[in-house]
C-alpha cells in the first residue's frame, strides 16, 4: 500500500485496494502487486510498468477473514481444477478489497483455466 500512496495511484475500482498477479506461464514465475486502473490511463509513474491481464476463464473463490487463509483457498481451487478442468493457464489473480465496517478483509481469488473452449 505504501507504494500505491507514494506513487499517487489510486484504484479505479471502488472497494478494491490492490490486485496481485501470479504468472507461472514461463520457467521464470513472477508475482506482481498493483492497483487496477482504467483503460484511459495516460501517465504511469517512473519506475512502474503498466500490465494488462488477458481475458480468459477463471475459477474463483472469496476468502473473508485473515490473509493467512489464502494459501488453503488456492489449494482448494487447485483441486477443483484437477477435478473439473483440463489444466491451469498459470495466471492467477488476487483482488484485495477494503475491510468491511467490522474490519474483516475480503480477497477474491481467480485461478486461470483452460477449459477447452
């Protein structure tokens, strides 16, 4: 969050603080944390890069509560992919939302899938 504030960027999506993107599509896996912006962004601060997430099919699950619950949710979604889909694409997203009125965090997890379409 400090990077977002220092860079002067604010999420263009109401209620969303940041988005994490895990890209395992190549031998050199990466994880990027950023903020969602609109298509009309004309200024990207020095030292930062614009990244566009490709459209596709995703299995999703929402974790409400501590961030420590996210790894178990990722494992559960991985099992669902094995049971119902052909394979993972290697692109996963985590959408971190603002805490609710009681201070509970909420994270939407999306696992990219190739469902044969």
